[in-house]
């Protein structure tokens, strides 16, 4: 009787682990090919890759343009087989686009390539981000500040 209960428990645990593994594999397969942190707001993958000449740095090949329609610190990164374009509203957006480009770049045997993608991203911030509530962290909270935090969220 004891062995039968142990076998049932083991079988249940193994089947739960198998289900969890299948779910995890499906989630991994559905995830986009690019691995960028933080993940951009919009990613459209295309076929092909931009091949960087060995004698040049990748950042020197980027064509920059200013676009007032993009939110502050936002950018649009377009990588095609014939070139890389960055549209940004300000210098910070251009900087973040280059950071994303660096994460996309893959080097093998001294040759750098970047997959063809269209990426748009801008900060997604909450005005109350980083606010601390409570006296534990040595910050005196008041009813007024609590109302402000609740109103913002």
C-alpha cells in the first residue's frame, strides 16, 4: 500500500514537471528571436542581416536623423541589409538606440552582423516610480503624500 501511494505521488510530480516543461518550452518558442534588455515596445523582425565591414566600427555606419514625433528619450531603429538608420527625438534617444544596437550585434571570427529589425521604443515610466511608502526605510510618510501616490496611480 505504501509503495502504491509513493508511485502515485511520484507520477503526479513527474506529470506536473512535464506539463511545466512543455509550457516553458512553448513560451520560449513564442518569444522573439532578439534578446534585448529592456525589451523594446515594438519589434518587427525581418529576414537577413547587416554585415559590418571588418575595418569599420558599427556605430560609425549608423545614419542618424531627428524626429520630433518620437517621445522624449525614444528612438526608432531600422536595420536593413543595406544600412542602419536611427531616428530619435533627442541625444538620449540616440544613445539608447546605440545601446540596443550593441546588444543586437553578433561577432563571429572578427566579423560583426546585426539581424534586420524595426524597433521602436520610448520610456514607459510611472510618475510615482521609486516612491517608498512606510516608515521602515526611514522615510516619514504623511497622509498627504499617501493621497498623492494613490492619485497618481
